[in-house]
């Protein structure tokens, strides 16, 4: 059967900040037939996640070590993490009607020939969109980054940058569960209020207010920082290094301030790693897919008991997908930016 299929396509490689004009909404047709002999799936996409790492894929480069960051081809459909419903299946692990999450295309329907890395959705008593956020890779990133790298203990002082995003908002809550004192930074006053009033942060500040980041860190961390969960990079990381306590830990999850620069900012205070005996480590949640069942069991009960909250910013329709994706690089989203393609 042939079906109408709207697709979000990258027109050309991006320089600087992505613009809506870098993408186009293309109307095409797609066959629901699965090639004979394959173990593919034909799915209807429901929700798509706008994730900062996708910016790397919009530029031309070779990424042999990290296939996930390989460049998109101009004229091709955008690929990312999403939630879908199985329409047809030639894979015994998936049945018609199943809900799944994993890598899919930014279009109404997708033929997925490689099902490695796809997960069946076991719990459907929570919003399906959560599997593009709190119960998907952003949630796993927060869980792995904080629990595996930060060695948190009660009383630790924790700083989370980009704290109102899909990862940061969860790190702050995980830190509070450990008995830590948690401060987050965000790009608007509304996000700051969200962190303090809804997400349980002890304090928060707008890092774009004024030009005195050093002063803001001194005010909010008079006794220094034990744990820094890094989502921003650049000048933020450089300044935070000066405020870290002896034997502090830094988990590097992202560096969104650097993704659109032709020449990344240099870091000048790395000697602090020696003088303060700091441990700074980067990670990718994609190396921890085997931890997904463990994380889901941990998170689902907390969500049901309303002990773990998640804020989403949902844009409706593929027509608004480019605007939503571009917006995350300007801080326009409040919470995890998600695109709703269809309700079912």
C-alpha cells in the first residue's frame, strides 16, 4: 500500500546556527511493504525528540568513531530519537500494534530495516512522549552521568548548567534524592522560576542576566562546587573550574554553547584539574543501552508516585519541526523539546 508521507529534509550543510531555511517539508509517497527476507518494521511515527547533538550531524565531517554523529546527507530526511507504532513487522521481537522507541526518521511513516537499538515500550500508563525524554536517551543520560560519574554523597554541592533542558532537569532531581544541595542555571527568568518552584532545585539563576558569571557563581556557591554536571561548555566550563572544590567531579554530558561555532572556545583554566585534583569525564549514553531496563524500573515507579517530574515543550506537527529544532539552540524551549507527529 502506498501512503502519503511528509518528511523533514536537510537542504544543505549548516554553517553557524541552524535556520528554518536550512530545512524543507517535503511531501512524498511511501510503500508499507517490507522487503522480502529482511527483518524490518514499517512504523507510524508519533513523537520525535529535538536533541542538541543533532547539530553535529548537520555539518560535513567524518565520524568513524561515533556513527551516531555521522553527517546527514543534504537532501535526506533528518534522523533522530523518537517514538513510533508498529504497523507491519518482519521481526519476531516486534508485533503489529507495539509501541517502540529508538532511532527513526522525521516523517509520518518510516521503513526501519535495522531494528538494533529499538526498544519495545513496556509501560503505557505514562505519556508515550516520555520515551523521547525522561524514559528515553535524555533520561538515561541523566541517570548514567550522575550516578556513574559523579560519586555523589549527602551534603555535596551540585551545579547543573542548562538545568531546564531534558537532561538537566532530571539531574537536579536525582541529586536532591541523594541529599545534595542543588543549584541550576538557565537562560531565562521563566526557566529559573520553573527550576525552583516545580523541579525542586534549592536555587537557580539566569546566566544571561548581566555579564558577571564569576560573581553569580560566587554568590550561589560561596563554599565552592563539589559536582558540576556540564551541558554548556565554553566560558561556562572555564569559569566553573575556578570554583570547584578539592577533589570535585565534573560529568561532561554536552557543550551546547560550542555546537554552532566555527572555532570552539578555548579552555584556559585546565590547570585546576591538577591543583584541585579534579576528575572530569565525558560520556555517551549510547554506550549504556544495556542499562535501559535498569533505568526504566528505577524511573517508572518514581514517575507513578509523582516523585520524579518532567517538563515537556511539545510542538505539534511536522510543519513546526524545523522551528522547534532550531529553537533549542537559542534556548526558546522550556523543558524537553518534542515534536508530536501524530497521536496514534
